C-alpha cells in the first residue's frame, strides 16, 4: 500500500541544513498497525505529514497504492488525501462553531455528497462512536475524550484506507486515552491501515509493528506478536 524509497525532507534554518527525513526506505502493507516512536525532533511528525500528503519530499519517492505522489500537483494530492487518508491529531482541530455532527459531516460536504446521502452515513458514524446524545453540542461543550471521538468520526466518515494519528491520546486522561486507542484498534481490526505517532511507550507497544526514529532515520523496525498490553487505569 505504501512504499517509500530514499525519501528525504530537508529544511534550511539560517546557514544550517536540517535533515528531518534522511533517506527513508519503508514498506507498509494494507491493514497493518504501526507505532512510530522516538525523541522530539527525530522526524516522527515529518514522516506522518509526508504519508498524509501534507508535505512534499526534498528527494526520493512516495508511492501510495502504486501512485507516485512526489510530482503530483496540489489538486491531485488533495484528491488522494480525501479519498484514501484520514487524520487524527492531538489537538483535535475541530471547528468551534460547528456541532459534533456538523464537524463529522464536513468531509462529506467538501466531497460534494448530497444531504440525503450524507444523513445515513453520519448517523452510523455517530452511533458507532457513542455520540448520539452529544451530536448537537459544539466542541466547547464536550469532554476531551468526546472531542477526540468527533475527530475520529470526521477522519473515518469517508471510509479511508489509511488512518494517521499524531499523539491521539496526548491531551486525554488515562481512561479517555484508553477508550480512544481501543477505538482506533477496532478500526484497524476492520481493515484500516493504522499508523500512530506517540511518545507513550504503553501505547507504542500495542502496535503489531514498531518503528523507532532517531535523527530523521528509522533506527529500528520490529514486528511483534498480536498481543494487547494493558494501559494503566
């Protein structure tokens, strides 16, 4: 599904060139569950942005479903994002004036899907995320865990093949964090390819494959048996 070949991303800061990604080779099969760990500045979020087509490489190639993405224009990249990729961020990035339902509905509106077609899709997502009684509330009226479930709903409403989560439990208490990561794992069990960037070792070890990054490179790439360690209560 994903193929990175010698992928690089460099930034010029003053007279210094910073190699955020340094010749990354990576292959990810459809349906995999990966965690990406490493210290701050190791390139984790840059890698996620690259996989999400939010940034373009300085060199190398990124193929998504055999489509070479590096030379695509922004319109083509936006189409790929909309049709194949969902995002979940630490800070939710919900629109404050929209209700939970309207935030989830937004990708369908942007995709030009008619209101009659949107309603049953949104109803299913809201029910799945246990948000029925909170659907008419704006983000300021929701708990952190509820906001993140809304963000997940927005991310999956277009039925993406790839779900990218950047510190999805970083702003949550332990109970809400456990609920969110278990929900993401359920989606992976249903076939979505899941990649989670995290600093939390207790979350990182839950993935079936763990990448560790240092200085813009993949320092280790290890698979583990499909076990589910328990998060602290």
